[in-house]
């Protein structure tokens, strides 16, 4: 779910919680198990015969594509590890720029400060699924995030002609010598004069809990050529929420949220079209998944560390730097709706799978019922707003069957367009997944 910039756009990715692509958690056993098993049975009654017998039965179920479910009585355990690096950001004009837009003031803009926000991180996601009927699964997912975020302020005191501003104005802003004015001077001296608190310049964290989610995956319709799946889910408010005095959402620090901060519900509809199949070793499938989610309203605390701005800052730009020193209590925050759509083309050649996909994600602008000056400040930082991201993805999967009931996967994603969205580089994900026959319910 993608909410704010860079909040859950980053959190969803850092947490690597692709819950919209629920069908990817189904076993990739779209092979004709009966044909393959009959070639390798030994009749010794040991592990090999057991495995071949199970493959034969699973092959008869034919759980292909993103809508296929686990065989009844089977448990799957999955671990995802991923990494990303924030490099730039699309603004509300779809133009690429810094991750956090510069702070500007004056008319014409005589002060421009690029906070130099940059960061990298990733996540570990643990998921457990259980096959109930062969058409119905239950799953639970627990995401964790690690991140390293830094501010490296690069202030520029300029006039409308690109020249350094005159020393008188610089002195009004606490700049004693414009030639020696540094990012540290801006953070510790100028920011408080502008009515904003000095911020910590870095934040490092690991194993931050995200929003735990659980639900059911139901393959409501399936033929050898076409299949439909539905997945309802609920998100718990377990994600890490920074103290408001250190939250990047409010420009008070470098800490990021790893969740949405409240309860949410979601729903995914997946479809598979089998284009071509030859025996047990060649399968070509086109898939589509549409997901939507809604995050309910929540009460949040105001940050309380805003100093009173100087008269010079108010005179230059009262709208950009309002007096927020009076804030206290709580306000209402409504993340609202998000929508995702992904199309994939998958090729399975024996135990090797290859795929290419294209995805679009959209999140509505969160609604704030709060002090108007506070809302103006948050919107001025462009950390809130409707967001959209378009990306392409490439993936590969290696099944270790019949030797071991497990598979290895690799995925790479690349952002190609966006609106109010961070662009991520080094966007990789590795998945290890195993299957355990827990309580077999097969009929003899």
C-alpha cells in the first residue's frame, strides 16, 4: 500500500510487502506431475517414491499461474530479502529532481536549500501459507525493514539573478558570512529562525516491524486454460511509527514509517490465461492482478518541537514558514485508497521459470483534519499528495523439485515514470520458498 512520499512508497518497498501480488505465493507446479512422476518412480517405498506420488497428485490439481493454490494439507514457508536505494523523485509535474524538494523562500526565491536527503535499505518478509482445500489457502505475512537515511544540507543563498544574496539579508537569517555558510549552519542556526526544528542528520535502523497482514486466497474458477482468484486481507497497525518530533513526514527528522499507522483492508482479483502448454516441461501463461486497499482514519499526535519563526522569516514568506510553535494534541489522518495493477508473462521450461511484467500503483492524497498552518507546511514539503508509480520487472525462478520441495526466485524492478514518487535504483529481491506436507488430506 502506498500512502505518502516517501513514507509508504518507501515503506512498502523497503518492507517489500507485495501483498497485491498474492498469487505469486502459490506453488509453481504448473507441470504435468503425472507424466514426470511416472518416469522416475523406483518402487522402493522411500522418500523418492513419496515425492513422485505427491507430484503426480499435485499435477492432477494443476495449480498454475498467480491464482493457483497449495495442495490440501501443505504448508509453505517463504523468506524474501530485498534491497533498494533512493536516487531521485518525480514531482507533481512528473519531472525528476532530488528525493526531497528544496526548501525555498522569498519572492523572488532568494533562499533555496537542498536538504540532500538520500538513503538505502531493504527488508525481510516472512510468510506462511496453508492449503485448506486445494482451491483455498490461508496466509499470514510479517515484514521487517532496515534503512539508512541521511540529510546532507546544501544551502544556496541567491538572488533572482543567480548571484549571492546581499549580506544584510544573510544577517537577518543568521548567516554571518555567506562565503562560509554551511549545511551545519543552516540546520542549527537558520532552520530555527525559519520556525522549524534542527533535524538529526542521519537515521539507521534494522528489523523494524511493518504492518502484519493476513487473509484467504480463493481460486474461485479454474479450467485447463483460464483461472480466476480472489484474495481478501486485513492489515494490522503493527508498523513502526516514529515520534512526531523525528518524522520525515512532518520535516522534523529523517525517520520513516514502515506502515500506515492504522487498520486497513484490501482485496485482490487475479486472472491467468494459459497461452500454450506442451507436456510437463513447457508452459506459457499471461497473468493480470488488480488490487485495492483502504486504510481507515487514525488520530496522530502533532510535533511539538517547532520554534517560533523570526520576524525576518515571516516577512519573507509567511505562508511557507508559519508559526507552528503552538501545536499540541492530536489531529486526524486518513490515508484512504490505493490501487495497483500488474500484468505478467511467464515462461516455464522444465524447472526454470522466466517472467516479465509491468505494474502501475496509485495512492490517493491522504486527508488531514488539522491546523491549517500545519497542513500548509506539510503540503509545502510535498510529502503528502496523490502518488503514482509505473515500473517494469524481470524475474527468474528455479524449482528444486523433485530433489527438494523448494524454489529460488530473483526479481528486478525499474521505475520508469511517476507522479509525486521516489525513484529507486538497485531494486532487487531474492526469495526462498519451501513446502511441507503437514496434514495430508489426499484420498487413496
